[in-house]
């Protein structure tokens, strides 16, 4: 059996792990901006709600004012007709009540206008932060994507240099898309990845004689000790 250059496989293993790490880091970077975007979205829907409240409260105020106008006319008519003071007083009380209701609603609108301004201030701040972070995130992602491209090219050149049977085995293993990649090693007499017990004879063949073997359970390729 021809000797196998395990150092190439080992290099392949660590490079592809590095690639996975970069992909994970890119996702983390994207999360940074999507968090702020969500925050801004929330403020926009909050603002729409406040605007609706302001417009419905303003409508209520208009209604109260119209009622006051009608009651005032009725009250004046009663007074002109010289009808009972009791009745006139009743109207005056109703008008007072409506006016104080309207005043309370005015204050509510004021409060809502303040809240509206606060959401705008917050949004402007968040947009500024977002644009700063986006610049930073895009730069980081571009750099990592370049790193990944380099890694992919490197992996390709390693694969091309492998003997045909190992290249085939490796491409079959890659197609399986196993978590943590297609390689494993022996740790405490078992496969490091799936903990399948490896016999002393097999361990010897792998670590001492450096034969190419796969784990009988998870099918990962064993990298010999020290390779
Ligand atoms: Zn295994």
C-alpha cells in the first residue's frame, strides 16, 4: 500500500473547519444589523399606532366642540324664552362637563405628540447607529468572504493533489455533509466524533501503520495521531 500524505488531509480538515467558522461569523455579523432593523421596525409600527390615536382623539375633541356649540345655542334660546333657571343651569353644567372632557383630550393629544417626537428621535439615532454598524459589518463580511474564497481555492488544490481513491472517498464523505466534517481521530480508544469503540488492532493500524480507515459507525476518515 502506498503511503498516504495525511498532512494534506489534516490541512484539508483544519481549513474546512476554518471555513465553517467564518461562515458562522458572517451570520453573527448579519445578526448585528438585523437586530437594529427590527428595533426600527418596532418604532415605526409604534408610531403608526400613536398617529392613529392622535387622529381619533382629535375627532373626539371635534365632536365635543360641536356638542358644546349646539348646547350653547339651546341654552341661549332657553334664556331668551325666559324659561326656568333650573333648566338653564342644567345646560350650563353639561357644557362645563363637555369642555373639561375636551380639555382632558387636548392634554392626551399633547402627551401623544411628545411620544411621537420621542420615537422619531430614537429612530434617527438608531438609523445613524445602523449605518455606522452596516459599514463596519459590510467590511468585515467582505473580508471574511474573501478569506472563504481563498480557503475554497486552497481546498480545491489540496483535493487535486490527492491520489484518485482518496479524492473519491473524500468527495463522497463531503457529500454527506456531516457535522464537524468528514474526519475524526481516536481518543481514549474510541472515535472522537461518535464515541464508537475502536479495537487495539485497528488503533494500531491507524496510529502506528497510518492506514486509511473509516469509523465503522459514523464513516468519518481517521486522521492518525500526530499527522
Ligand atoms: Zn465515528
